[in-house]
C-alpha cells in the first residue's frame, strides 16, 4: 500500500511541477497572444540525406594509426591538427539530448614529411569518469539533466530535484592557450590542461578560484604579446554581470598557474539583470608561442587594436527559470529564450582603460555564434560577424532533430536562418554638431550605416558582404581568416563552412572586396571548420593551405583530412582515416 501511495505522490508531484513550469511558460505567452505567429521558415529544401551516424558514439583511437594519403602534401606543412567535439552520446540506457552535451573526444592529426597519422582520446573529465563508473549520466549538461541514483527510494529521487544543478567539466568545445599551455574548454567554470603530444588529460582548472566569475567562453582573444582576454558572467543578489577578463601572457615562475594574475578589465551590466544574454564567443586571436612553434585556426574575433567589442543578443537566459529548472525537471537549455522584441546592442570597451564608450550602439535583433574580425579606420570600428535571423538554432540542435530523416529533417533545416557575413560600422566619437538622422559612416568602401539618433545613441544597419553563390551554398559558419597577417587589420579573404544541410556540406572562400565566393563540395561529404595555415614563405594574404576534417555517412567511403590550396581553393591531397569520426566543433593547428 505504501509503495502505491509513494508512486502516486511522485506522479502527482511531477504533474504539479509540470503545471508550474507550464504556468511560467504561459504567462508571457498569454500577454502576447494577439501577436502569436506561425514558426518561421527560411528555406524550402527537400530530400536531405539523413546524417544521424554523424551524431553517434564512437570508440577512441588511443594509439597513432596511419592514414592513406592521396595527392600531395606541401613539404613545409609539419605539425598537429587538434580538434575537439562530442564523441559519446549515451551511458548505459541513458542518452544525452543535445549536440552540445556529448562527452569530449580529442582528435590529433600529425603531419610530417608527407605522412599523416591519427589518434583520438576521450577527455578524462570528472563527468566522463563518473558516467563510466556509474553507467549513467552523473553531471548535468547543456540540454540534459543528470540521472538520479536508481538505487534511491522514490522519495530520495524526488528530493534530488531540489539539489543545486551541478556544473559539468565536459570540455568539448575548443582548444585554448594560456601562458603557453594548452587547455580544452567549454562554457562552464572548468578547463582541462592537455598534453598535445599524447592527448592525455592533465589538471582541471576552475575559473572561480582565481577570479570572481562563474565561468568563461571557449573563445578567448590574444594580443601579440600573448596577453589573453575572455568573457565570463558573474551572478549575485542583484542578478548577472558580463565581465571582460585579462590574463597575463607569461608565467611569473615555476609555481605560476594559467589563471594566476587574471583580473577583471571591465564589468558590463546587462539590460535586464535577471535575463542576461547567452553568448557563445566574442572571438579570439592566436599568438606565436615561441620561435619554433605557432598556432593557426581559431574562430574569428571582435577585438580591434584598441577596443574589445561585446555583442548583447536578444537570446536571453532567464535566471528565475534556471534556478528552478532542476526542481521542475528541466535543463539549462530550457531557460534560454529568443526575445526579438529586444534590439541587439554593441558594447565597445577600451582595452587600455577598461572604460565602456558612452555611445549606445544598437541594431535589429539577430543571432550570432561567431565573429570574423574587427579593425579601426577613420575614427570608426568595423565589425564583421556571422549573423542569422531568428534565434531558434540552439534549440533545433537537439539530437532528436539532428537524427531525423525524410520530411522531418527537411523541416528542421528549413526552420534555420541562413548564417551570413554582415558588416557593421561603429563611430568611436559622435560629433555633437552633427544632426539627428545623419549617417556617421565616412567609409566609402562599405554601405553599412550608423545613423545618429541622439548625442550618445546610434542606430546601426549592416552591409551584406557576400554574393549569390554564398546564398546558394546555404550561408556559412565557422569563419576563419589569415590571423598571422590580418587579425585586427583590414583583410580580404574569409573562409568557412557552407550549409545547404543541417551540418556543413561544403567549404567556402569569400573575397570580401569583390564579393565573390569559391566553393569546394563533394556529394555525401560533410567538412568541418576550416583551419588556415599560412605558407612560411607567403607573399599574399591567401598564400597557404586549408585543413578540414571531412566526415561521411557512406559505409563504402572514408573520413579524411582534406588539404586545399587556399589561394586557388582546389584540392592538393587528402589523408583517409580507417575509423569513424563524429561531426565536431573547433580546433587549431600547431605548426612546427
């Protein structure tokens, strides 16, 4: 009898929790009932190939294995391509819900004298080790709650809902460099130092032990001297703050740690303290590590020579919902909402003083994962980024959507806005004598507008910096430029991944001056983020090669490392890998 009562109580509690969550969701919906619209559709593609195998678990390859090289590899290309991304999507009978949740699998392609080897290892994070030991999901991820101990009583499992949501150290997003050491990172409070020669997991680092933030992005900036910049939120009784973090370039001694000496350069209060914006990055830059080694290939940055630019998007984190999410059986993802009634705002911070420019720059609502570049010209900051209309992309990356087939997959893809390169112009000063309504952009080479609305208020309108070929390629993401030559300065060439599928299915090169696009594409093949490696004897901005890991669902074809001539955008060679590699996120090339 008692078991029936407890079962009924547990069921009733779940119904009550679901009803409370329903009310939280419905209150704003009822207020805006008159403006309810049908889901947006941005394209009308049909017949997309099912790519579910690209989001399936694989085994690690802990020892280096040979690849089969076809074509030619430039003799000057020597080093390691390091990649990061999800590699395991379930533990026992419990599965992750979102692409961002999978356990970090670290990849390494070693290139030397025309020979390429491959290996991979799972990051031995605390979350991964606990999941393996208990055969269930022990740490909550972006879109998945941890699984209560099945050995507990029904009441014990119910009470576990009222425990605080644990923070994962599953660093599956990117490689970052602090003070010459390599780390893998995600968007929480944790990083892991990694031996790039062996891919062995080393020490875990916690941001909040060194500086008053609750985490940081996986996309830092770097000055030429190695000084690093990142962004992280902090939370207190009054809500959230955005913080720009500065990390010294070098260790002060043998006992120095990667974050020792870090400081908050600037604190930016959100427009709504209990609803700060979600941001994946604010860009980055990679400096030389020493005279014999350098790194290439990071998602581009929004940091000019003198300024850091932070973009506050209308993709909101509802802190009230996040605080009650676990109690109500919801994940971190369920507390994020696209609110297009808010404008997008640019904050410009002086890197030397830490002061925010007093000008209010704002524009239409848009979604942005990655920035391309930023530079200064004639008293203005030019900001290039990859933007898209609509903010549902994060939610659409649930695994149940990515693993669809047929019309259901077509519908998911057609619900995604096309990511395209946009250019904004931000005037550093606003002349009080200029008239309201005047375009403050003095630059003849861009049609972007910066219209004065008041003494300290500017409305920005973007310029689309692409041609019809890029639209036919489905737009682009994972932007790359020649960092060694162009970071923070005027540049011409942009590389990325084209998206006529739910995942990237081509590589693109955009000539920003001529607005022309070149495309590499092979049927049934899905390339990853391109990494630009400059030719050491380079004379032109695009003198070098592009590296990209290309995966496939076809059983009779191999995954391979693609090597393109960056100037001609034609294939030089490929290194075929005899094991399956899942679709991943970011990486770098360590050139030796």
